[in-house]
C-alpha cells in the first residue's frame, strides 16, 4: 500500500489486529523517474481521518518536502499515524512516526530512515542507515523502551523515492482498468524489501465540491499478509484507502482529521437526494436546466424547521410554503426576478480581499490580464468567468486555499474558483460576493451536492455566475443557501430531501 498511514496500518496487521493473505512471487517492474519535476508535483501535506469499522479512531498525515542543502539536496518523506482501537475488549493506543531521506537527484536513492512506534506504554525506535565502508549495505539500529541500541547488519538493496511513491506516479501516467504493476516495497522498520502488486480495478468519472475529475480505484496486495484498495485522483493524491473493510482512511482538512467526533466523506458529505416521479425525463448534467421546481422536506420525513435566512428567496430563486407540507422551491433563470442590491450590500461587496499590498497588486494585474479591453461591466464579468474557469485547474482540495496559495498553485475546487472570481472582480471595482449552496450532480449521482459560485452586481441587481462551470448565467440546478457575510443555510446540507415537481430544459 502506498500513501498515508501505510506502514502504520501494516504495523497494526503485524500485531494481530487485522488479517489477510499473502501475495505470491511476482516479476518486479520499477516505476522510474528521470525528471525531478514529476516528484515535485507530489510535494505537500495531506491529512486523513482514520476509521476502524466505520468509527473515527484517529488520524494520519503524510508529507513530502525538500531538505538538505543546495550542494546536497534531499527529499524528506514523512508520515505520522495515531489511533485508539479496541481489540478483545481492551483499549489500545497506537502511534507511529516515520521519516525517510532520499537524494533529490536521479535516481533519488534512499539515504536512511527513522521509525518510532508506540503501543500504549511500550515504544520502539529503529534507524535504517548505510553500513559504513560497504556500498549498498545497510544496518538496523533498534532500541525498545529506551533500552540499549542493538545493531543488525542487513543484506544490501537499492530503493528509491519512485519506488516509495509508485502508486501515485503510476496513476499520474493514466493506467487503464485491469493494468497491473508489481513493484518493490520497503518495510523501513524491518529493513526488508517485499513485493507489492497494484491492480487498477476501475477508472471512474466523479464529481465532488463542484468539480468533475477522474479517479482510479487501485487494489494492492502485499507479500506480508495484507491487502486493500485506494482511490487516487489524476494528480496521484490518495483520496481514500481501505484495508479489508476494517480500517479506512479519508482525505480530510486537518481540523476535521484531528477532531475525534468529526467525520467526512468526499463523495457523500452534504448531499441531498432527489426523488423523481416515475417515468420522468432525465435531467442530464444540469447544464441546460432553465427552470426547476422542487418540494423540500426534512430528512426522514420529520418536520422541516429552517433557521432564519435558510433557503432564501433571491435572484431567480423563490421559496413558498407547500399545502402538502414542506416548501416549494423554484429556480427559474429565464423568467425569475433578480434581487436588487442594497447600498450596504454593494459597499460590503467592494471591500478588497487581498491580505496585503503585494497580493492586491497581483490580483489587480491578473484581473486586468483577464478582462483585457472589455469596456462594460457585463463584458468584464463574462471574461472573468471564462478566465477563472480556464486558469484554475479542477482539483479537489480538502481545505479551502488562501488567495496566496491559490495564486501560487493555480488549482482548486468550486470554493477556489468562486473565491478567485470574487477577489478579481473586487480588484476591478465590481461588487461581488461568494455564494454557497447546492448543485445538481447529474443523473448518475442522483443528488444535489455542495457547491460554491459567485454573485456580481450588474445594473443594480445581483447576477449569479459560476466560474467553476464557466457559466455567465447559471443553470437552474443551483440552489442558493447563503452568501459570505450573510445568513447561511449550509447546516441544512445532508438534512433535506428534494422531490422533483417540474423541470424544463433549454433549447
């Protein structure tokens, strides 16, 4: 298993919490990398919630960073894992911290590794280091519970960062369903090379946080009684990992990952299912929806209690009580009315979003580049929408990026698209704000999912645009829940049910 918490999960396997079956001998194939830029694309940090049998039990973190000196550059691959588990009626706490050091020049060979493990009050530290005076030789220096170190000479082997990151690098090369890779995997805490077999079970098109992306479902089978599956995106980032249905890891923002009671699911969080009448026409991906009328009820059929300002009436959106109970919500992007912008709202929507003069100058320069010679506000808005849709690479981010991070990384989901559009519009003097709500995710999903877009003031009224989808006129699949600085119904996501009453698609 590649990715976060891999060694921690294997450690759990070795102490008998989980069981599996061993892989047979395989002909090895190494993923090779000659361009350091391919590895630099994986630099950064990811946090994961750790779930055992569906219960949040801890967190994991993985980090790839640069180190060393200009004369001797290095890559540092670090991981941490912490979980509390119940086995045979006894509560057990596990901790693992590991750092591997690699050359930052091809072939990116391993220079050494440090592993610290703790189970309740017992702990062990193991250092894998080159054997002095012997090229390719290794030794393990280990101590248990602070005792005297013990040194063991190990057989020589060659292992590189490309081997460690094999699954991520392999997926970045877009393997087809059914493709297999048998590659070497280092058990750093034992100083042993084993075989890991990766198989692409499926290549799927998904949508989350308003952006479409491709995911690879990869099964892995190890040589030491373990197996599982990972879900990776096209950048090679592990979105989720599963160990025989018992241990699961989910990519989450740090605050969510470290919070014992918090839980998140990239593809399920905040979704609202849609019930459609039998025989009703499909809605497609929603891009050509011009009118949508929904009956809104509470999850489970209970009484629908809405906080003040939730499910607001606004531009192209109207909300009324239903005689049968619940609410009738209509989104009409052709016949609906636009909401007038008050002087107070306009003033608030003009405030710059930059954190300082340097960032403000960067945003204004980017905004001027985006709009070019556009003369009217409407033309400027249209060019900004198209620019942001193209400039920001669609990629799910577990936590919202700051504007500074976004300007540097140029990637993100709907949150980043909307935030950048709003910031660029304000840099040009156009009143704009970010909106949060729900968006139809397509017939395959059959649900509305969390989404963010923007509103800009044109001719004195709020005009919604969706820079993630490149829409200067949003489709009717957008259900507004609130905006920055105003009342929000975001807490309703995942607590509502929609019933389709009417749908119209444009020509």
